[in-house]
């Protein structure tokens, strides 16, 4: 181990932070902690400094302070991963979060790589989110929350579970919690409805001298009938958990079998205390959960009766009312709820229901209004009688509107779950005209009927009003959410940093801009100048358009290829083996190509290059119009990472109009060449396109370069990576460089086969359409 | 191309089919009135089986053509072939069905090129005739002939939609996954497994179907359930059988596979 001397250390540090230049004393101060480190470690540290320094100088300082400490438990080969984690933390939560990693290497970094800190919600979401959705039959979100509970639209979970030493057990616990929370919704815990005079209500009101009101039928209202609602809620929840256990045994036997040891484990953690009945009940639940329905407790007590398949939430409510007195005194100090049980939050469930109802109402009214306003206006002589008839059948309606549900589903008295889906709302009658509902609206209407029992008449009358006002027709679609985070027309992109083999998150912002077209003689002159060439180009491109062509000499086809047949007959006569390929087939290969052209508008194109590019674009557009491929043209420039600019000259769908010609003529040199962001943006545009072949052609001169540290190797590597990303998304990139000599970095930056170098500007207008032709035929 | 006699297309054993909403009755009535039928619905929900059953009940041969995007008019109507130095005409499946009074079933019609579909137009309206251009001949379909087509509207692609001029010639049937009790019955019957196991398979399928559009393109079809049932019946453990026949079949996405595994392991 040879330690470097101070001077050497300082020189190397000064090199690592270039192009920034620091004072000698500053460097001395910063590098001080590194004095006694071995050379191998220092080498690695300096490599990492090049990655950290451009992100944040303060973070780099902090890193150097902490690195000696860090190296006491890390090997220097782990430094790169550590730095990666630190940078990720910095970019998501700033210096504060990064410091956690810097200062507590053992807990925050090493444990995670050893896999000892349990499992996080983020890790399981990918696997268990579809699981939850599958269970529920509708999207059931998994979200981090302070407590475990469900509001029926989402399940709130701890952001990390580290109860068991084994990861698989922690994962299983997550799965179990989700299953139980779903079960509560599925067994109707939240839809508890206790009519006046039901046993639970009678027991509660008589014992505690409280009065039944309309609200008492629901969960919270019922709990409020007791002097201490929390105790009642606690008991009711236990009862429901017992029911959920039986339910899950029936529905998800595999899960319960797998969780057997886990339940037993949990049961062992409950202290044996004969006075604590809550603990006893929890143990009963866990035992039942572990051993399955066959060995469940006998139906001797009111609690154990809840394990039976026919128990309902009303039974749980009865149990809570009866057992309340016994638990009232000890209830407060009793065991905390079982982990998968979570807590009940009826208020949140109610809020979700209301929200859903409001959203459904709004959607329904809007959709129906659109339909109504699309109906032709009619004279309605029969209105009155019809209304009366309907009014008799649907007394709740306003007499002029009615939602018709086919009677076969409506009349049956089936349990709730079975009735769902059988009612189908086929059409709605408004003022005697029958309006058939399109499928999406039918589905929505069914959901509303499931929720409220019928389509409330005011929904329909509001829709009518909205239709009358023409509101529905004029309403614009909601603004598209995209990656346009920081306001309209601004897109945020990552940038590749080769020094840390990772992305700088959200590093660049790209502004979409429009070019103001200029009127002038440029386009006319160009067309005149290349007149002869243009005729040839158009002819060539017309040849490529052949969407239908006969292919001769096929093994099968629609027609006989007479030439081939005669040849074959001659061959037979001559004693030669005849060919089997005797048919003509009509091949129809429709061109299905989308191409985007990305044009360098940096200041270096000033003069001849700019003119040549513009001429080339005009010729290209003229040729492509013949061919009929979809194509778009964008120019790019900008300065620094926060102001990359993308100029739209023609988007994919826009026709080649005079305005587009004017924009091409208006292309003018701007600032610098940061190639990564525009390539990433156009890749995204192309990825959204469903053409079979997607082509991204860039047109630039020389190296990518920006005002900040985007130059040299960094710029080349980022450009290269952006092109690799494009390929990964199924986009074929092709790069055209206008330069006197083909530089050695080009093959690396663009990839061997994906570029061409044009050494003479004057050749560009002729070459570009040819290159495109070569690429696509 | 080997010429198979139309009689060979006759279905001998009674195909198992559980009627859901009088569709067999309606189809028979359509047949008696010389009307063509259109079956739509997701893959593996019983469209082909329905055709087999119908053909069996009507005691007509069933000639099925699976359409693909290279299917030309010649592939349906017929073409000249060279045999021993002479051009010989060879009937295509559609012509054969018209000549022999069979049922011609064009499966996944939208996969075929649009110009190909047009040849069935004169057959599918009251003319009931098939012009064969190359022979200069027009065949009139006998009353026994029936045309049936199917397609899956779930692809939601503009290109894979049936033209109105085509679809408005048919009596249409919508097929969907049967309700759970019926579906369990079908799975039990077809694969020979016990009722509780069939119910579990159906539960699994229902869960995958609710993942449609949130990660899966399609949910598990009844056909897949029957496959799973058959493997289980032959002694393969349920989880393994479901992995092979359902989860791995539905998706290649690793996270989705893992999620489906979680569902399977919960149920079995």
C-alpha cells in the first residue's frame, strides 16, 4: 500500500473536477480526508469524483468526508454501487437523503445489498398489483399508508415489512394483508346495513339506552350506539376477521395453506393470558386460519359461529353488541389488532363511495347528453299516455324519463353478489323515444344500478338539460397528460452519464417550439435549380410506390406464369427436371413507414450548410409526397441542459403545405448541438406511432456539443446511448453527418451501419432522397 | 393440393356444446331460411365448437377455412393447376362447399385481405351465388349450403374491423365467456375433472380476465381452462398445470408472470 503524496493527490483531484478550476487551498481542504488511503482505493475514488462533481459540488464534498468511514466496511470495488445509490438518493430527495446513505453505510446500504431489511412495498407492487386487481375484479391500488386499511378503491400498506428474517415470509405477509383487506370488501363488511329492529340494533339500543336513527344502519352509526364506539368497532372487526378467514379458506385455499406456518408464528407472539379474551379470540382466528375450515372451532360460542360459511356481517354486529359489556373494561389494554387485520375506516370507504358515485353521475350525464343531442328532434304526439304508463311502473320517476331494465333480472330476489351482472340496462326512454345505450354507457349504467338500485331520474333530466344547452357537444377533451411536466410544451428527459454508467435523472428539459414560416423565393428557386434532378427523383420514388406487383415464378399463385410453363414443358421434352415455380402471384406490399427527420440548427451550420440542408429538405419532401410515406421534420438547437429546443417544421400528420415550405425556408442557425434530448423526444413520438417501419434520420455537422459540460466523450456517449434507446424501442436510427472527413468517433457514436458521412455540402440535396430510398427499399 | 371429398368433413360424434341463449335454435332457423351467420367473440370461447355442433345437428359437412393475411380469392374459390403438362381446375374450399351443399366456415375473417372478403358478398345475400371468373361460371348455392364467418372484435384495431357492407349481410351471434356455473360445467365435462377443481379453474380465469387492459391483452379462455383440466386429470399437479397452460400462455412479461403465479398459488 503506497499512499500518494499530497501534491500528487491535489493534482489528480484538480484533473478530476475539470473544467472547474479550484484554488490550491480549497483542494487541500477537500482532499485532506484522503491522505492515508491506499492507491487502489484512491483510483476508484477519483473515478467516482468525476461522476459526482458535475451533479453537486456539495455532495462531492460530503462524499469525500464520508468515504474514509465508508471504506472501513466497504471494499473499494463496492464504491461504484454505493455512489450510484447515493446519486439516486440525491436526485430523488436532495442532499438530506443522500447524507443518510453517506453516514449510515451499514444500515442503509450494506444491509439492503445483503437483503436483511425486509421487503419494501415498491419491490412487491409489480407482482402484487396485478394480483390485487385480479382478486377484486377492478383496479385495487396498493399504496403506502400510516396504517393498514382499505377504502375499497385502494389498500394501504406499510412501506416496508421486516417482521420475518426470510424475505419470502415478508412477501407472503404482504400478500396475506392484501388478500384479507380485499376479503373485507368482498364479504360485505363495509356494506353493513342494519334495519331498525334487527337483533344487533335491538341489543345495542336497549342495553345502552341509545336511539336508532337512519344513520345507525351503517358502520359508524352502529358503533356510535355504544358509549365507547372504538370497543364496538374492535369487536365487530374481530368478528369480520373470523368471517374473512373462512371466506379466504374457501376462495384462496392455496394461499391459506402456504400461510399456515406464518399464522402459527403469529399465534406464538400473542401472550397467554386467560383474562385477555381479545388475545384468546385472536388465537382462535389464527388457529382456524392455520388449520383450515375442517378443524374450525365448534359452533358453541357466538364468536365461533362466525366461522361458519353462512354468517353475515349482521352476525358480527350481533356478536359485537352482545360481547360489548365483557370487553368494555379490558378492551382498551387488549392486544393490538392482528397485522393482516389492519383497521376499519368506514369514513374513508364512504368517501370513496361518494366520490365514485359523483364521478359515475358526471360521466353518465355527459355521455347520455352527447347521445341525446345527437338524436334527431321529433314530434311526440303520444307523449302523455306513454308518460302515464311509465309513471305507473316507475313511481319514483319524474314522469317523462325512465330507465328500463329488462324484467327477468329485476324481479328475482337473489343474494347481492349473484344479482350483479344479470341486470342489463339496454335502453332509456326519454319523451317516448327509445335511446339505445352504447356498450360503455351500458356498463356505466349497470354500475350505477348496482350501487343505487336504479338510475336516479335526476341523472337523466340533467343529461337532457345538458343536451339542450349543447354543453356536451362543445366540451373539449381533457388536456392530455404526458411527460409534459413543467408546463405546456416542456418535456423532461434523463441524460446518460458514462462516468457512472447511469442516467442523470430528469436532467434536461426540452421545449417544443414552432418556426414562423417566411414567404420568399427560396422554395421556388430550389425547385427551379434542381428541376432536372427532381424529375428523376420523382420517377424513382414512383417506382418504389408499387403497392401491387406481380411476382413471377412462384410455387403457387392465382395465375399460371405462361413463360415459366413453356420453359418447363420444354425442359420436360428435353428430359430435364422441370421447375415447379409456374405461377404468378399478386403481391401487395403496402409501404408502412413513418420517418422523422431531425435537423441540426446549431450555429455551426451557418452559411452553405444551412442552405444545403434546406434544399435537401425541399427535395426530400417533394419525393416523399410521391411515395406517400408519413414523415415529419424537426429542427433542434438550444443552450445548456435546461433549454434544449425542438422546432417543429412538419409533424407526422401534417400535410406538406405552403406553410411547411415556408418553415423550411425559415430554418436558421441558432445555438448549440445537444443531441440526446431531441433524439429521445422523437423516439417517443415514433414509439407512439404504429407504422411497421419507424425511421429516425438525423442530419448534423460535426460533434454534438453544448455550452455546459456536454462535449467530448460525454456528449458522444450520451448521443450514442440515446440512439441505443431508440433502437430498443423499435426505431431505426440513421445519422447523416456533413463533414469534410469521416472522424474516427463516428462509428462508435452512431454504430457501424447506421450512419453516412457526406464530405461535400453541395452533394447533400442530391444525396438525401437517395439515402432515404436506399434505407426503405 | 390433395382433394378431400366433402363427405370427409361430416362430423360423426355429437360435439359437446352447452347452449347459453337459444343460439343453436336461432342458427338452425337461419339455416332453414338460407341466411348466413356471423359469430363474434374472444378467442377460445366456443365459436368453432358451436359450428361443429350446428353442422352435426344439420348433418352437413363443415368446411373450415382459417383466414390469414395472405389469403387470396384463389385460395377460396379455386385455381388452375398444372398436372402432367395440362392446366387443371381445382376447386377452392368455398366452391367445394357451394357445390356439395356444405357449411363453409371462414374463421377469423378479418385476418383475410379486404378484397378477398368481397367474394363472399353475392353468396351472403339473397342471390346466394358464387361467380367463378376464371371458369366464366356462376354457381348457385343449393339450400343445404350455409356460410358462416367469425371474428374477434376485441383486437380494437382499425385494420382488423369488419366492413359494414360485409357484416350487414349476416345474422350475428355474440359469444362470450359463459357465466361461472356454466363454464365450470363445460370445463368439467370436457376435461373430466371434478366439479370443485373446475370451479377453481374458472375462478382463476375470472381473475385473469379482470386483468385485461391492465397488463394482459386477453384473459384466460375456456379452451385454456380445459387444457389445464386435462393435464390435471392426467396427474400433473394443479399449480404446474396452470403455469404451463395458463400463465405462460397468456404473457411473456416477467412481472405479470410472477403476478399470475401469485394468483394461481393462492387458489390452488
